C-alpha cells in the first residue's frame, strides 16, 4: 500500500502544471528604467501560458494612460469592476501606438516577456512556446518609468515537458505492476 501511495504522489507531482502568480510593477519592472521580473525557468520549445485580468490596470502617467496587460491600444472607460479608481465612464485609456526597444515593438503599457534576448508580447492571455532556454522575465513595456504607477498580477503556467509525461506514465506502470504483484501474492496464498 505504501508503494502505491508514493507512486500516486510522484505521478501527481510530475503531471501537474506549475502555475504561479507574479506581481509586475509598472514602475519597478518597466522596460525603460526598471528591472525585469524573473519568474520561472523554461526550456526551448516548452509550452507555457500567461494570463492577467482585463480589470487589473496599471498606468503610464496622467489620464488617459491606464491599460491592462494588453497595453494602450484603444479608448478605455473606467468601469465599476476595474481598479483604476476613476469614476465610472471616465476615459482612462487611449491608443498610444507602439514603443520599440532592443529591436522589439509592442504597445505602450503592455505586458512583455523576455527569455534571453528574445521578447514576446504576452498581454492578458498568452499561450505559446519558449523561444530559448532560460528564465521568463516580465516587463511593463514603456519608454519612461518616471510616471508609471500600479501593478498587474500575471499568472504563469509551465506545461510539463514530454519527459515529465513519460515519467508520469512510467509511474502509472509501476502502480499497475505493484497491484498485479499484490493480487498474485494473495491468489497464491
């Protein structure tokens, strides 16, 4: 019975996706003047997901510069469910275009990921694969961090790699073999 419990625990650990929530600060984690927030280690080609609420807002300065992790891509009005703190109906965001840094362009105020020297627009809902092996770093994409405020909570989920799935399937095989051996032992007695 003990072998069965250990095998089940190992399978559960090996097969579970690693989801962690990180708080990305518009000022402290700005691509210009801040420091990228280190999150999880990924291998080249490994699948991962990043999500952030569209009601979780940060700002690049005076109104109308509030955005969610998608960035300042269009007109946005305060809602009762967002965290802008502005009266409902107040224009809090507008399209500011893109900012280019290190050869990569993304909307101002967007959530951007970096692994090594490769940047990726993550926004509020990203699913893809790591372009390189390394630590995924998160950035608030902006040209000047001096007037940035707010934070966005980004949940990063690493999808187990094929080798982990092989380990998990092997664990199921061990559990089955232990059960068969146990049943055979009872039948012989």
